C-alpha cells in the first residue's frame, strides 16, 4: 500500500474510496444552486486528474462536478461556473465542439482551461481556435493545478468591468 505504483484495479478502488465517484454525473445533488461555494466544471475521463482537481477545489473552497454527457455539461454551465477544465483528449465528449459552442453562448465569458499531452501541438492549436483561454501540457497542469484553480476563482470573484 505504501508503494506509489499500483494496478488499475487498486487505483480504481482508491479513487472510489476517496469518493471521487460522488462528483461524477448524473448526481443531481452535486450542485446546489444556493451554495456559496464557487463551481468548477470538468470534462475528463481520467480519475487521476479528477482527484487532483478535486483536491485543489477543496483547498480553494470550491466544488467540482465532472460531467459525462453534453446535456449534463450545459446544465452545469448554466449555473455560472468559475472555471471549466477540459481534458482535450476526452473521448466520451468532444471538448473542441463544447468550446466552440460555449464561445457562441451567453456563457462565453467563463474561464476555460484545457490540458493535453505535450506532443499534440495540432490539438493545442485547435483548442485555442475553438476558444480555450489557456491550454497546457498535462505535466504542467498537474504540477500547477492548485495555483490555477486559486487564480481562476480569484478572477471570477472580481466584479465585471463596466
């Protein structure tokens, strides 16, 4: 148990034990519209990153919802999240299409952050063109997630310029 290496089964068991599954759609209780905590919405499949973002959100006093469908994503975006995080390699949803549609929606001003393998330069360019405000390699994102979440929450708390 002390080893950093673990099997896929052990990782899933640990993730379930940490209750990451409670943040995954379709739990309707995961978002209370009257909650004073800022909301972070994530589009991802890799629970390792889900756990990292969840821990950063907790430290910053925010709540995280991981969406699994486009309908759930748009339902959460309607609650004005402080940040939307995209795994740009997500296979279950099309992050680029969500970004393009988000940019043409009334929620276009929501902060967006995408991460991807550093070797996928073409995907990085596509994400920027689709409207992702910040795109980072996974390794940089993983190392800076606490500061990224904190900065996004601080920026969202600032009054909008007139």
